[in-house]
C-alpha cells in the first residue's frame, strides 16, 4: 500500500510507544517483519527549543525506512516548524499525535484533547502539510470521551486538510486501555475516507490481526503492546496473513539471543548508564512466561552494566538447561 508517495510493503506496522519503541526496538521489530515504524512522540515545543533529548528521539536508522517521526502539540504554527525541523532526520512521513490520553499530554490540550476541537485538528494538519514535502498522517482515538466521539469528524477534517492516512485506536482517551476495542469505528472510518486507514488496538496474535483486517477492511494494522518482549509477533502475523500458517513461537534460546541484541543496541545508542536503566523493563517483558522468571526479573531490576546483564543471560541459559 501507499501513504502518499511512500510505498509500504506489508500489513503490520509497529505502533509508536513512548519509552519503549525507541530506535533499538524499532530496528529489532523491523528485522522481524514490521513493515513500517513510527518514532516515540516528540514535543513540538521541545523541537522548537532545540532540546537535545528531543533530537535523540528523532534519530532514525537506515534500516528503518519507511518510518515516521511523530510530533505532538496544539499550535499549528509550532507544529509546522517542528515538522519542518524533523526533516533533518530524514523520516519518510510526519505523523501527528491526536490520540495520547496521558494527563501530562492531554491535560495541556495536546494528544487526544485535540479531538474535542475537530476544526483545530484540520488546521494543524494543513499547517504541517504545507511546511513539509513528505506525507503527513494522523493518529487518533475513537474520541476524547463519550461526549466527544469525534473520530469520523476529526478524520474528515484531517483528510480534507492534507492527511495521507489515519491510524485509529478504537477506544476513547477516557477509556485508556481497558474496554474492548471498538472495531465498528475503524470500519466506519474505512467506509468514509479515501485515504488509507490503519487499525490499532489489542492485536496480540495472527488470529486477532486477520480478524481486524477482515471485519474492518482497514488497510494496515499497527501492533503496540503485543510486541513488547515479543518482536516475533510480526513474523507470526506475516506468516499467517501470507500463507495461512501458524508458525512455531520463538524458542527460549531465540528470545535470549534477540534480547541480548536488543539490549546491546540500547547501550550502543544511549550509553551504558541510561541504556541499562531503560533495558530493565525490556528484560522483564522478554522474560514473561519463562520458567523461574520471577527471580530473574528481580535481578533484572537491579542491573547496572551490560556485563552484569550478560552474566544474568548465562545464568538463565544454565537454569534452562538443567
Ligand atoms: C507504553 C506506551 C507508550 C505509548 N506511546 C505512544 C506514543 O508516543 N504515541 C502514540 O501515538 N501512541 C502511543 N501509545 C499508544 C499505542 O501506539 C497504541 O495506540 C496503543 O497501545 C493500542 O495498541 P495496542 O493494543 O496494540 O497496544 C503508547 C502506548 C503504550 C502502551
């Protein structure tokens, strides 16, 4: 499929996830078959203040393309400047966050709070699309809450103002991550828009992926939490969608070796001190379901160096063998 002039080969993308889907994780997911990746959300104000940490969030690897940088904010002019500034990192697409429910984002009128003002959503898209020469896309939810079920209206304004695709997570901001995802709203968007619609929410395996595609007719899927400690999900879904095959799950040996590669990449990109702090949560995700995992998870929570991490891996391998 195409988003604007960007060709995407595949049906399953990695969702943006602040604090987890960084460059290291995105590279791993790409290796396992994610057809498209999106950066962690980046503050448009942070970009305009030339914040160094913000710049790190926008770094992209050569292997990642096609990929998007996602920006958030509520002022069309600042968002346009941020979009333009992001181009120095060579994304293929600029994605606009209109779905984040976190109070520290939406409380300031950003993220999903924008869905209360559909016209402003259109103005932001128009400003960003005018400022950049690559496609602009938008990620929304079903609405802000039951009073503002504005997904279709927002999506229409975005399309009219130049958005080249819409990703929709079928829950409101108030619902956060709890009730079941409303697939009806994804289908409604697909029926009413001419641009591609990307369905998102609770895809955890090949069967749920196929079901969402079939029932909503959306053009592509985005997987978030289902990929945590489980980049193999892209391989599994791709195999099922292309050949109808349920392939075997990753073995513990493969999990350990991918986890090691992942943590090494985090340390390479962020330095060992920050890298190992961030690695701890990924290690606990990978260890989910391992026999004896609770004790190893406790140890993972205290790791400070990559050397300590390698010792833990040796210990887990030994434990699994005996
Ligand atoms: C830890 C975490 C961080 C997230 N950060 C972002 C973000 O930066 N931008 C965004 O648009 N959505 C963000 N999301 C939402 C996901 O992209 C996705 O819409 C949501 O998790 C539902 O999909 P899932 O059920 O496959 O996880 C985040 C979700 C999680 C769990």
